[in-house]
């Protein structure tokens, strides 16, 4: 097996991994540069997590940025770190990269303890939000930077650069300079440079946040397709929920330096493990209810049977999260209805006054006041066709029921 001997370089600036003084073995990643449509030959799966983070702590003086974070990532997965600003997701990514030293805990990659290795000796490629391209180098020279630093043969460097630029859709752009490219094209160059060293791990630190919405959606789909084709284990930090849900195999939801939940996009949306996840992921109405035993709750004066409800003592105060799409609007009138008209399902019905509408294109969010709910204000989701058919307008009154089996229910903590 060939060996790679890299010279010292600033991994954070260049956006790619390198070895400093210790030669590291190169894997055979020629499969990554096969023409599109060619059969994919993937590395053998040993069953051992490719990345294993064990009880990682990071403190800055008295401030705790990461608190006992443990996480296992399998080879070939695309995992998104998702959470609000300051939740610790970028700190965790930088600790994995060796750009931040953890206070305690261990990081294992491909069966090796890399906890104390400097960044330059870790096997990863990284792409930053700011791209970090060299403005005085051409696109081809930016992509080739790490390969040239390793003193690889010129012919091989040219071959890899050509294959990578073709892979990211920039064939023919090699002679151009970064300033001649759009933001999306520059990000593709940064991605190609990160992949040039055939890293075992690809780290993406909010790579799409500086792009406009249309380009961002297009490029995230390209990143996902490329990641699946190359079968490179990938971690992406993002604050964009839609982005994480659209491309990740699993999502790591973080808050205040703690991992709240790890799961597939559907798992964290449909079965949130904590109240924070229920409220943070997607839209949700936070309501108050009371447990009445045997899976029943009382909500806004109505009793609902919720088989998914945890075993709770009768009289337990509850926080209930209701997603707007789990509400069914039955009618909308100019005056408050004299009585509730139960739907065919027999589900309880609430009456609400429409306050304002949020038109989002494919959906319409109705903000309404519900006199029988302590919180009063609630959000309901309609399609544009339902909106027009029911003539939902501010000041009118509507009746709705909820899908009790989809409520997210948690005991209140005092």
C-alpha cells in the first residue's frame, strides 16, 4: 500500500486534512473517481462504528460548551448536527477535527483513538461556510493544493483534479480564479478540495448558509448525491431544519451542549424524545392538559384517548405538542356557530376565531384564538385549496378537531 507524507500545513485554512510528520496509509479510493453510473465498490463494513465519541466534555472556564456527549456514527452515514445558535454543534465538529481540544472524553475514528492527535494528523476533509479558497490560485490549483503538498506525481494530481472538478460539476473551470465564480460554484471548489485527499471523514460546517435559497436547495441535493456515490462518512453542521431533514440519514439534535435526541428525520419529527425536540423541530402548538388515566387526557374541556401517552398518574399536569397539520378544519363561518358539529369520526370539536393567515405557497398557516384553550392562540395548517374552499379569512370563525394519536405528550416538570 502506498504511503502519504504530507508537509505541515494549516488544516483549518485549507479546508482539508493532512499528515504532519507521521506517514499515514492511503486507502484505495479509486472507486470515488469512477465515471457516474459505474458500479460502486464500497469498503468492507466491519460492524464497528467508524466514528465513536465517548463522554466528550468541553469547558471554557466556567462555561460548559459540551456536556458528556456520546455518539456513534457508522461508515458511509451522513449525519447532521442540528440546534439553535450556541448549542455546541460547531464546538463538537471542531473537537472531532482537532481544532478544539476537548476537556475530557475520547474520540475514536476507524478503530483508532485520535483524541490527542493534532488536526494535521487526523483523517478528514473540511468545508467551511466562508469557503477559505486561495484567491491568488486558480480553481485547479486550489483543488490540487493538498496533493501538491504531498509531492504526488504531476500526472496523478492532474488526473485527480480533473475527476474531482467533473464530479462537482465544474468541468472546464480549472483555469478560472475564485472571484470569477458564483457563491455556489466556490462552495463546489471547496468541496472538491476537501475530497482531493480521499479523506475517511468529511466535515461540513454550515456550508450552505451563505447561499440564496434556490442555490442552497440545489446544492444540498448535489452534496447528498455525491456523498452517497463516494460513500464517505459525512458530518454536516446546520441550523436549517429543512436542510437536515432533507438529506441526513440521522439527525443529532443539540441544546445547551447536550444531545437531546439522535434519530432519523422521521423519528425526531414523529417521536420527539424531549419537549425541546418537540418544540424545536417543525411547527408545534404547546398546550396544557391533564392526565385522566388509561391513556386519556383532558384538553380544553374535551377528553381524548391517546394510546401513545406515557403511563402517567391521574391528575398529572401535561405539556402537549400539537402540530398544525394534525388539525382538521371542518367549516368556517362569519358568525360563531351556535353548537359544535362533530365530524364523522366523532372526535371532539373546538371553535376558534381566525386572527391572521400566513401564506407559504404550498401551505397556509391559520393563526386562531380558541376560547376553550388556556393558551388561546393556535396554529392550523391548510392547503391553498382548503383555504379557498372554506373561505378562511381573519375575523371569521372555524371549527376544528385534532388527531389525538399524533399528540406529543410529556409530564410537566416543576
